[in-house]
């Protein structure tokens, strides 16, 4: 009798499983209308875990209309928290919990000033390795001879078809 072997996902084939954490707004973030801003997010890492040096941030759906986070690669910044330093001074046996932060790019697409409350989930971070990033960058360098946008056979026809399609937007929005 044939036994069916379940298909393995790429993560199951690797010896090291990918670790992931939530990243939340460290403070209240106020965003100007139609602006981008880099915010500091707090990684939710348990005390016994070692923070990763490099992470990839996958955006989360932020429950505020018009605010979006971006996919990004960032280094993790660690600093001991104030409470853990006080605990260490009072009792040398206390475990030290690092205050780990990552940078998150936020964009406000609305015409109003918006506020993102403290502890809002901004994304999910996954550990990334330097060799993986180097391999991806090498592949991109090899393919850099290709044009950034595909060549159009008939540029005049393209412009004619596009003409009038963006008239409902103001001049500033058309340049995006």
C-alpha cells in the first residue's frame, strides 16, 4: 500500500524555523495630512528570547482609515528598559528584559491629521539574515541591465488612451 507523504513547506525544510513577533506603536503617533513618517515600533519579545539583529516587517491592517504601514527591512535597536534597570539595582538576581525597537514607515493618505494610538499593531516582523539579503541584492544587480519599465510599442497611443482618465484628480494628485 502506498503511503502519501504530506508536502513540506519551505519553512519546514529549513533547519531553523522563522521566528516572528508583533510590532506595536511605542508612543502616540500624530501624522500630518498626506505625509509619510518613520515611527518607532516596540517588538513583543519574551524575556528569555534573544532579539534578532535584522527583521523584515510585513504590514498589518491599521484600523484607522487612511493610515498604512509599509513592508520594510530594518535593524533592531536594543536598550535596557528603565524598569529592568531599577530592578537590577534593587536585586541582582532579576532578569534583564531588553527594550527592542524597530522602525516602521507609515503613510497618511487622508486630508486630515490622524493619530495612531500607543500599542496599535503596526505589523508582523520576521527574522531576516544578512546572507539572505546579500543573495537577493546580488540577483537584483545581475538583472539591473533590464529596463525599469517595459518598453511600449506605441507611446503615442498610450498617451492618447491615458488622456482624460485622471481629470477628476487635482494637479498634485496626478503627479503621484
